[in-house]
C-alpha cells in the first residue's frame, strides 16, 4: 500500500533526492510512529503523515507527525535541544504538570523573559496560553534610562491591549509558536524583509506542557500569548491563580495579547 507521506521541498533539499525517494517508497519510513507534535500514534499507511527534519549544530533527526498537527518542514534547533529530541523520540518521557519556566534569553532585545504555560477559560472554552513577563524593565533598543517599553514594543509588532478576558484575541499573522516533540520550543516572529521566521523567544531546553494544553493547541491550531510588564503577574503555581493575575493586569491596563498560529501555519 502506498505510504501517505509528505516530504517538503525543504526537507528533500536537506536529505537528498535518493533518501526522499526511499521514504516515499516506504523503504526507510516506519509504518507506525509517535507524532512528534501531539505524541499520539500514527500510521504512514493509513493517514497523511509529514516528515519533520530537526537540524542541530552537528547532527539531524528525521521525525514524523500527523499532517494535521504539523506540515513537512525543516526545524533548526540547538544541539542540546536535538539531543533532548532524540531522547524524546526513543522513549516515552514521564509527563508532569508544568511549573513556571525558568527565565530564558529572548531575541532580538536580549531581555530576560519568564514564560509560563496554562489553560485559560474564555467564553466557556479552554484555550492554550503562554504568559510572558520580564524579570526587569525592558528599555527600547538604543535608549538609556529606567523606562519600561515592553508593552509599547509589542503593540508596535501587532499585539493588542486587553482590558478584560471576555473574548480570545485576534490572530497575529507572521508570528507563531513552535510545538514539536510534544514540547514547547520557541515563539517565532517574522524575519526581516520577508525572510524566514526567527526566534523572538527560544527555550534553552524544550519545555514540557500538559497533555490537556497540547490537545487544546492542536484543536485550535493556535496559542494565546499574553504579555505583561515586570511585577504584573508573578510566579503563579495554579492556573486559577494565573487567571486571577491576568484579570488584574488587564483591569490595570498592563496586558497585551494575540493569538499565534502553530509554527508552519
């Protein structure tokens, strides 16, 4: 039976025509696999399947995903992330409730950001969300002083102020969230002059998310991103407390948001 496998031009360019043809012929692709995005079983012979090539500094790993979860694409990651991906592919990892992430470096401003994942109830429906809060005020690049331009900088990029969490924010095209290997890898922003997307924030190590968060992300094919100035949200250990903090920040005019598509859409 022909395999329902998709090998994008980018993947083919990296692995070569010979290997791509072997995959399409079923000679080197597994019949069954664990989807690199949602981590549930898939079958190349029964459902449309995407090839996803993860490229590190020195090595590369070819993974498979349901076509409805991720398109066939090349994903560039750090070597440390790639080794984590190898462990994720080779063995099922224990899943646990996410704790607020450790602060990570963000580009291009090189600000220190804290990123927390959680499910947020809006208009009776659960949405996967990321809450971003710096650990210190962020000045506009090239300026000096103690001002905080974090929200104005995001508003200039298309994020919208939120005064209450009654409706989901609008989609911000060009930005996206990279969820792969069942983990959160990065928030991507448009590249300069229409180039390839670049990381606005990238996890030092892929972040675990709950199965419920991952399921909601695949259902909606987007993630809600909320951002607030330093000191507005804090490290909240539970989703209900996180929601309370978001409501307070919104009421105080200290919250912006956008819906970001999953990477590749």
